[in-house]
C-alpha cells in the first residue's frame, strides 16, 4: 500500500501543477480594448514625426507611432488615448529636431474620425499643423423611403 501511495503522489502533483498553470494563464488575459475612433495623420513635411496622444497634462504621452515624411498613416484610438471627456490632444515631435507641438483638443466619439495635417518649417517646427474631426459616412442615418 505504501508503494502505491508513493506512485500516485507524483501524478497528483503533476495534475495540480497543470491546473494551476492553466488557471493562472487565463486569469491574466483580458479582452482586446475596443477602438473608440481612428486618427489619420497626413504628414506633409519632410520630417518623420512621432505622434503621441495626451490623455492628461499630468500623465506621460502615449506613443501612437511614427509617420514618415510625405506620407499618411492611420492609428486606432482607444479610450485610454483620450481625456476623460473623450477629447483627443496630440503631440508631434519632428525627428532630428528638438521641437514639439501640442494640438488643441478635439472631441472624438462614435462616427467621428480625427484628421491630423502635419506641416513643418525647415527646422522641424510643427506649429502650423492642424487637428480636426470629420463625420464618417457610417454614422449618418439612412433616409427612410
């Protein structure tokens, strides 16, 4: 009887470890964060620019990505990228320059698309850039016939 109990112990320990590992792996997973909107960046400058979302003045900027000079890129916007009131504020940094620009805020929500037009001078000053929103076609109600 003693030898049978000793032979079952490693099996029980292995089973227990397997259950604990599978539970711990599933507990840390969360569903993907839903996208609140999108940001289209039209970089009309010669500089590559890093684009950041400013969720608050006190929080560090959230890097959305880099847009190569004279190109366009689209970034998803999550709720964490917006201020508490659903306002988007972006910061641009022209790579190779020590200058950055922070936009005024625009309200972003369902059916809205944020557009950032990046313009810079030869020194990387992006203060002539603009951020605005447009209504997307899928949010316009269809007329009843």
